[in-house]
């Protein structure tokens, strides 16, 4: 029986549900010591000295500073600008300066009270809008935006602002490190990208790749926050392990995790748009600035995804976009679900409200005149050849939400003086590129394998990490259907770099489509090999075992490995930003219904309708879970979440004051999955993980506009902002 | 001192001002209970104290002498799930799984009390358990399903 | 850290007399946060959890007695509290999540003296009496006199809160109102929190009125200027406006990490207005 398209039970579910799944802090290791991080307290300064004060039993502890690093003092990623431990200078508050390990966790933490760093302050830039240090720029040009804007019937010019966002996985960052007798460095912890860590450890420890082994522990959420940051905590734990000559465990507490690790990049987007009399978008002139924080990390790639999504899922013949990312003396920002796209799509979508005001044409109607379809040309000149379900998404949401009628009802309700609330419903539609940007997949050269063991088991070997998104089940379903065997026959090898090939990182909505695609091909080849020996796929384990023995010969397994191959007709030019930025795009539409209390200005989210075209839902329940979960994170960003900084230090670095939605804040959601298959995705699948994050915020702002008449080109929209806005209106 | 953990009498002889979560995890190897925030906001460390959900990161072992503690390990095993765990599995109530043990314990107390199966009531009951993956809807469905099957 | 365990009331008082610097541990939902951040290192803790008598709630001829160690859950579900002091039951339900309600205690909440204590406006309008006990004897402190400032009480050395006495008003109020405005729908710290009781005469003049707000001053207190202004007046828009103009004498909100002065002022005003207008 085919499994694709059906809700198969989560492979790792029973372990997670019984408390038997082992997260990094649950794994018992004898003789392990606990590591903690000494961090700087100022935004930019020369470090004159580090003093380890009396009163702490330093003899029981191990201390590591930059001089203990055997190789290069850098966190290897895109640019090697970030030191693993600050050496002589700190470029942001909470920068790691030294490391301490002690047999007892509480004592290790207490040691931090006995370290004093002396600084010589240097001038710091904390507000990115004032920063002149540009780290990277991109431009997209199509047609003549300047000329077209001049000729446009109506034009609008709005500046949009979006803040940092904390990933707020419930499991904090954590890592264990030890050295095997043969010198192999082993790291085990909470992470998304095991091979990133292998590559990052190489220059630090001057070790060849085969002497570095990374194992993923069960991981309690990532959302990008465990994409590149684990490189740092791995390096730290390993340095301590080397010096202490014993295993080390570093588990951040919530305060440290929130204040010191990466966040979504804040952005300011100056967005000009022009339409003609028919309501067609004729010109876009967009300037994007993002805040990288103190180091480059993944910022150029975030910026790239940002600019590539900046024009929204609409046709526009004349586009001019400039994007830059600047440096500040704040903790570095990094990967977070959506990766630049939620920032630019917020502007692209909310601008329709302004265009509607200017043209007196409804914002949804305006969008409908501009939606991309098959044959449309995007801002990079990419022609959409297939799998464009945008209109279906839009129609589905409008119909299921009774959008037009609901809006009318709300207008009536809002006019009544006795109504206790103001009501509003807002709409947005987006696209999201699946997989790595541009030529990213070509550079990654990802590999994945399907094996048949001599004992007759099918085992998937991939470095794609299960982080809650359901990749284990999804990949097993793809492989079991490609092979034509029961779901229960397929399992996953442990995510351990000594056992699985580099399948690229678990990011960018790529696991199902890209890695799933590799595995699909591998499974099909394996099936062919089996059929060669046995005519057809065996239906009993006993027969399968016989075939497996024949295929494996002298080896213990028969393995098929596939590697990413760029489709010949997909071309992207990294220098001109022209061409096919992504092989395919997902599409989504949303309606957000809310009300604002007239007494307290509190926002109550009442209902969400969303339809998302993801090509094919391999496991609809898991897909729905991704959509509802991502939507909830985005709703949090829209109405609650904002890290507050003072002197470059996050002030609300705990769950008491960094507010994420509870069950009671989250509205019921009506989710429809649209399936416009992508010919190169496994069973037609495209990406799903990030798109739900892109779309709710502008719809929330549009709904608040209908409710209160107030237009906020920034988030989060708080009761305080609404109260002030109402007071201004009088 | 004596304390009943998952229906077994246990004695604890360590420092009397140790957090319940640490006693469970370090002294009794019950690592199903998770620590998310150390300040009673996220509910990942929820266990039952005499049948009522509490945050085990905010309780010192000295406060629970003679009491009955239940953790996620008291519910079911991977091969023999408790009906509540079964409905979480079928309805997609667990994703990354880190909030799941705490969520299950709050829900277990609600299930035992024969709580109101309406989504709004369940949302209110679970508001002390943060989840960042699911957006809660599948968790609400899981609890509602367990409640309805309980009634059958 | 030093732990003192009291088996009964007498031992608790004796220990507290000997170690007046000790921090009494009731439910621990606040104290333990300090433990987790290392703020309690080197401190002495007086564990009161064995004083089971202090967790009782009982109906009295005059009202309700709530032991200091009664949990918010016990309070919110208690039939006598629900029927006679509904604002206290309602406010207890808005504290934290179920876990905090099951462990946190009313006595601990009061002793903690947060300016944002969710039950405090209700206790203020019900004119709760705080019963204290020490080695030297017992005292009754009116709720209005229990707080000395942010996180400060007027409790004396060696003195513990034993319980809270609530007296049913001689005539039933014709209106009771509670509303908490927090940082989100649940599990939130209040930005402003309101409780009010109103008695109207037949001619719609105000016989008596009690209003209180939290999170808008160093401690929760009654709105004396507004109450005085309205007492004896007909509850018309003019009288309400006149009274509300005195709001800035009664509350002194500030900008902080959770909200702004302006918002707290405006919303406090709106909460009172909607209570007075029965909306």
C-alpha cells in the first residue's frame, strides 16, 4: 500500500512520547565535566586582561582562553571573521572570551562570578540604521524602474521595519565533546547540520575530516537557531575536552541561549511601488538594509534570499532592488526559518494596503491582477515553467474565509458605538523558493544513500537531521514507496558523520525536496538492482534476506548512493543575479481574522485560514503541523516578539518577558494543502518548512488596519502602539 | 527522606535543598522530565505532585517529603503507549518532543479529572506549557481525542 | 545555602526568631526562580511546607479564612471564595499557568510584594485583613498597610503571614469587576490589573465604591481620590469625568520592559470607565 499522501505515524514518536528519547542533556556519560562560557559585557572594547579571582577553587577547574586554541582561532563559515574566543578585542557584548569546566554544573556556573575582564572601551555602533560598515550588497535590475515609476498611475513609498526574532526552541543549545584514544574528536549534541561542524572543527584543531565525528542527539527544535551556532559551542566544548582530557558537556541556560546566540536579522525596507490604471504593478524600487550583528555568519545568504523574494509573487516588468547588510556591535544574527524572506515579504505584502488606499481598489483585487502564473517572469528574469499553485491558494482562502463578506461584516460591526471591539480581517500571499538559493545546491554536492543490509533491512543514510519537522517519517515514506515496500521496512541510520554521507545542511526547506529527491533516485536504482536478482521486490522478509545476501556479496550491505545533479535547464548567474534563483517555489495565501479590544487595545487573533501549495504532501499530518507551527511563530513575531536591547545587551532574555504565544493566544487554523506537483521533486514535493513563517505578519497588519484604521509598517504591533495611534487620531 | 515516585517508594539522602527536577533526572535517572527555562514559564518540567501539575524546576525536594510524584515515565512505554500518548502519536501532538513530557503530564491530570473537551477549555488548561513547534492545534486535537475516548 | 525545616508553627516561629535573615519558603514559585539564577547562593531558607494547617481555607460566619499556604488553585475552586469573593477567585485563575496556580500560595504572593501581584487589587477592594504571627504574638494588618514599596512589606522581624481574613460586605455590592491586562492571553505578568466594587443607592447615587489597580505604582493600592470624588454622586458622565481627572493622583505608572506609562495610564482609565459604565 502506498504511504505517500497518507499520515504515517512519526517514526521517533513513541520514544519522544515516553521520555525515552535521549536529548543531549539526557545522555549519561561517566566522568563528564560541565563547561561554561565567560562572556564579555561590553559592545566594543579592547580586552586589557582577564583575572581569575580568589575565592573559587580554580585547581579543581580547567580554564581555556584563545591561546589554548591549537589551530586557527576562527568559526569557519562564509567568511572566517569570527573568533572562536575573543582575543584582545570584543566586538559585541556576550562574546565568548574564556571557557571554564568543572565536575559540578552549579560550581562551574558559580565560577563565572569569579572572573573579571578589564576593558578599554572603543566606539560602538548599536543601531544598524546608523551603521556605515557594509558587509555585502546585492542588486537586481529588470526593465527601467525609474522611468516606469514616473509614468505610473499611482505610486506609494513606505518604509517598513521588522525586528530581531528569537528562535525560542524549548531545548536550549547543548553539546558534548570528547577525544577518542586514537585522537578522533567526537561531538554529540543538539544540532541541524553535522557536516557544518566537521568543517568548522578542521582548522581549529588541525584535524583531517576523518578524525572528526559529529553525532546528532535528539534535538528539541532548531528553526535555524541550531544551523550554524552549534559550530561555536562545539569548538568550545572540544577545547575544554582537549585541555581537561575528559568528556565535556555544555548546556546553555535560557538566559544565555537567548542573549548570546543568533537571531533573525532585523531589517528596514524602503519600498516604492507603482501601478497603472488597470491596477497592474509596473514598477518596484526597493532598498533593503539588514543588520548582521558583529560578524558575517550566514548574513550574505540571508540577504540573498531576502532580495530574491522582495518583489513578492507578482509580475512586474520594471524592478530595481538594492540590498545591503551592515555590521553592528551586537551579537551576530543568523539563520531563522524563512531566512531573509519574511523580512522582505512583509514589505512586499503590506504595501498592497497602501496601493489600495491610493487607487481605491481593494488590496486583494489588486493582487489578483498581478499574481504569478506559469510563464510569468520573476525579478531575476526566471520564467516559471511549472507548479504554480498561487491562484488556487488565493481562491481557496478567499472562499473558505468568506473574505469579502467578512470584511463587510466587520465594517458594520466597527461602526457600531456599542461594539466592545474593532474587528478586522487581513490577507497576504507569498512565494518561497525551495532548496538552496541560486547555485547553492551545485556547490553543496549533497549525497544520500539507501542500503539493503544482509539481514534484509532497508536503511536510509543521510545527514539530514530530524529536528521535529518530521523528516524521518517523510524520508522513509518516500523511500518505501519508491521501493514498493511497507513503511515499517524502512529505517534511518543514526545521524552520525561516521555513518552517513554529507547530504548538505538541514535548512532552506530542502530536506524533503532535495534530499528526498536523492533518496528517491537511490531507492529506484536499488529497486532495479533487486528486481534484476529477484524479478520483483520480495514481499516477505525471508525472501528479501536471500536477495540481500546475493546483492551484498562479501560486503555487509548493498548501498546505492546518489549525488545532486543540477538540472541542465536551471541556470543562475551569481554575479548579475539573473536566472533561475530556485528550481521551484511554494506558494501560499492567508487570511487572518482578529479583533482589538476597545478598552485595552489588546489584539485577539480569532481565526486563520491558509492554503499552501507545496507540490505534494508526503505526510499531510506532518505538513499541516509545519504550517500551523510556522504560522504560530510568525503570529508571535507580528504581535508579541521583540528582543529589547540596551547597550547591545538583550534585556528580555527569558520567557517571562520575551513573549511567545501560548495555546490560548493561538487561534484555530483552517489549513488546506494545495498540490501542484513539481516534476523534479519526489512525488512532486516542494519545500514546506519556511513558507508559513513568511506570510502571517503582513496579514495581521492589514487586519489591524481594517479594525482600527491605523497602518503600522512595523512589527510587533502592540496594544501600546494601537493605544498611542488611537490617541493621536483623537 | 521518603518520596513516592511513579508509584514506588524512594528514599533520597542528598542535599535537602535540591530541585525536584534535578533529583528526578540525576538521582533517579528519570530524564523524561525536561528543563526549558528554569523559571516556571515554559512548563517543560511539569510533573504531577499529588496528582496536580507543577513545575519541577521551582520545587525543592524538601517541600515534597511524603508526597506522590508522577513523571512521564509513569504513563507508558514505547511498545505499550498510554492512551493519551497514543492519541498524541496519531494526532501529531509531538514534533521535536522536548515540550511533550510536560505537556502530557498537564494533559494527564486534565484527563483524569474528566476535563471539558472543548478546544477553548483545553487551550486554557495547557496555557502553562509552551510549545514552539506545533502551534498547539494538533496537541489540542490529541487531548480532545483522548478525552472523548476516555468517555466511551 | 542553609535550609531550616520547620515541622510545625511553633518551630517555624522559633527558627525565624533565631534566623531573622532567613527567607521563608512557601510554594516557592518566586523564590526558586532566584535559586535558579544563583541569587540565593549563601542565603538561609526557612521551609514552611510542613505547616499543613496553614493551607486551609474555611468559611466563617463573617466571610472566609484563607491560610497563607493555600494555593491559588485551592482558592479559585473553593465554593465560598467563588460565591462570596468572586474577584479573588477570578484573579487567582489569571496567575501563571495551572502549574503555578497549583504550587504558588496567597501568603507567599503577598510576602513577595510585587507591584504586579494579580490578586492584590481584589484583596484591596475586599479590605482583606492580613494575620501575622511571630514569636512575640499575633497581629492583624489591614491589606492597605501591608506593603512598604516594591518587593517590601511592613512585616516585622521574625513575623510570618499566617492567613488572610476576608469579611463579606454587610450589603452585597451591586457590581463587582475584575480585569487583568497582561503581556498575552495567559501565563502573563500584568501591565495593569483592576478590581472594583460598587454599591449604588436607589437614586443611582454612589453609596460606596472601592477601586484598586495593580502594576501602576510601587504597590497595589486603592484609588482614594477617585473613590472620594464619586461617593455620594450620581454616576453620570460628568461625575465620572471629574473623578477620572484625579487618576494621576492615585496611580503612578512607569515605562518598563513590559509596557509604557502612557498605555498603563490610558488603559487604567478605560478599565475604570467601563466598570463604572457597566460595560
